[in-house]
C-alpha cells in the first residue's frame, strides 16, 4: 500500500497523457472481446450506411451500435452533429478531436458525470437524457451552449443544479423533467436567480411539481423572457395576468386580462381602419390615374380627328373605327306612375272576377205549392235514368243553367244525373230525419281539414252540400261529431314491437276487403248520387259566404 501511494504522489502534470493511455489499456483488458468497438472499419461502414462520405461528413450516425467507449474519431474533425444515443457508453471522453462539434446526442447511455467537454467551444445542443447523472457541472467552457437536456436522470436536489449558473448568459432551453427533485419553493426561486433570461423550461414530472401552489403563475411572473413552460407556450395575456396576480391577486389578474383583451381589440380595430383608409386612398389614386389617362386619350383623339378633317389624312399610329356604342335610353321615373303591366294585370283580374260572379248560380227560394221533395230525391236513382224536373218549380235562366251544366260536365263527365233546380234549394236547418252516415262523416272530416278547423265555415259548406242552411245548433253538432269520429278506436300498445304487430294484423284483416265486400245499399248510392248532382249544379264546389257569416255573427 505504501508503494502504491508513493507512486501516485510522484505523478506530475506532464505525465497525464501517459496516465490516460494506461487507463485506456487497462479498460481494453476489461472489455469483452466480443463487444462492438469504434474502429476505423466500423466507422467507415457506418458512414456508408447513412449515405455519407468516408471522412468529410457533417453528421455522424453511430446510434444503436452497442459501443462501450468513444474512440478513433480523429479522422472526422469536420463533424458538426454526432449521434451516439442508445449505446452502452459509461464515460464522456476522446471528444477533443472534434472542435467543430455543434450538436452532441448521448441520451440513453450509462453516463454518470458531465466531463471532458472543455474543448467543445462551438457546442450548442447537448442531450444527456436518460442517463445516471446526479449533478450538473463542468459547463463553464461551453460558451455557445444554448440547449441542455437532462430528462430522466438522478438529480434530487436544487443544489445539484448550481452548475447551470455557469452558463446563465447562453442557456435558453433547459429540460430537467422526470427527475427526483423535492425541494418545493426553492425549486421555483432557483430559476429566477440562476437563469433569468431562459426562454424554454421543462420542469414537469418531478415529485414537487404537483404540490407547488400556483406553480405556473409564479414561474411566468418571475421569468420575463419565458416563452414555453412544460408542455404549452406562455402567451402574452398569460404573462400580463401572472404579473398582475403577483402584485394584486386573482382580481388584479382578471382586470389585467380584460384590459389586455380590450387593448388588443382596439389595436385590431385601429389597424383595420388604417387598412380601409389605405385601400380607399389607393383606389382613389387608381381612379384618378384612369380618368387622367382617358382624358389624355380623348384629347389626343380629338386633335387627330380635327387634323384629319382639315387634311383628309389620318395620322400615323391611329385607326378610324366605326361608332358601335349602343345608344342608352333616357332613364325613366317610376316613382309616381303605375306600371302599364300592372294596369293590364289588374284589368284582367277584375274582368275574370266579374265574369265568375256572373256565371255563378244563385240559390232561389222554393215556390208555394211545390213539393218539398222531388221524385228523384225520394226514390233511388238507377244508372241511366234522368232525374225529372218538378213542373211547379220556376226554371232558372238559360245562361245560368247552361253555365252550370257545362261546368258540371267539365268537372265530372261521368256524373250519372243532371242537376235539377230543386237541388239548389236550401232548407232552413237540417231536416228532421237527418242522420250521420259514413259518407257524411267523411265529408265532415274533409271540409274541417280544408277550412283549417273553422267549424262555422265547415258546417255552412256541409249544409250546402246536403241541401240545408247551417245554424248554431248544427255547428255544435258538427263539432261534437268531429270529436267522435277523430277519437281513436282503441288505445295503441306502449311497446313499439306490439304496435308493429298490431299494424301487421290490421293489414292482414283488411286485405281483400274491397273485392269481398257486399254490394252497397241503395240508400248509400242515392246519397252519393244526390250529393254529386247538387255539387255539379253548384258549379263543381260550394263557396263560403263570408258576408252572410259576418252578418249572422
């Protein structure tokens, strides 16, 4: 032991290279002969695999090779980016032969200490993530270093970060996330003291990150140059709010943000107004230039035309064109004069309405001594029979009867009967033997829907179709009858499957009903034929007398 100590103390500074050589030789003896080595041949193959040159490369790709030591890089002095991630390197060494190195990637190795980087004065990016480093040190000579990544190492204390102060003037981005720092508030105060000009900080996933109250506000307020914190950017409104929060609390932060947004909107409005003014000025200048150019062309053309009138010769560079510009009509004023087209349309509409009123038949009162019911209304009508006119009933004017007959023939050419005069005679109120039938129920539902559930109007039209004048009692009767026929016949099941099954059963029940149904009764046939004849006599449809309804109301 005494001999070993005496040998160690006897070393001098000039023997340092020899010492390193002895260490390398001793480590060579410890390396497994089967492990990959960074030999000249291996480096040459790596350059060819990455489509590089043999020695004059800017980028050297040596990741995922299984190297245990950095060596034999002296032929590649011009390399600016060296990729050595995902190897088994345990110590940083032999990089002084790369003075031009700008980017060094050593993540996912077995490095325990930052060392032997003093010669890399041009280094800007140093990535040592996912190693076993427990302290930041030896960064003083890296004067160009701007980005340092120490993700997933073994840093446990803020004091272990003091080495960052050596590069406070150049470091702009620092990533120490996923470490084991538990110092709490000291963790936040450190950054404003050590790196006041840092722009990007990644501090998340440390044990103290979640327990720090207002962690983001305090960092943003203390670092004026911060542009990115953890996983999202630092916006200007966030910076203004954080500074106001540090001075006056939450209320001051809200007021500062509101004022910032108002000022931003005002600036946008001002910029937009300036843009509009600039656009209007540019358009005005362009219009002035166009008018001046047109005026100069017209003046030159007038001079050439005057010269041609005197000399009869057209000057060189000019061509005489015929005047093909269309003559514009004088503008017309329509403010106080009606349009001729509108006058013509109004006259046509008035003539049409007058002609329709003249052709419309008017109901007449029954004549004394005439029978209340004609033979055609008391006996069933057979196909091919003609209803006989009552001789005691006065005849309608020829024009009215002819017009009604023509309209009836045009609307329903297959009507089996002609419309007698008494079909237009209306009794006062429904007859005593009035009964609701299936046909009457259908007509009531149809008229109610057409009149939009206006029951007085629907009752009046219903009465005209069946030969009487409606009254208040009949209106109430129609309303009650409509409620009865529109009420569901049964309560539908609640389940959708049951409703579907019921609909299918009803369809099967109704299938074939039309062809297997019995012959209609004579009374039902007579009712439909009389209704059809009365409708044909009225010109195809009955009109609602709104004036009479208003007077009755």
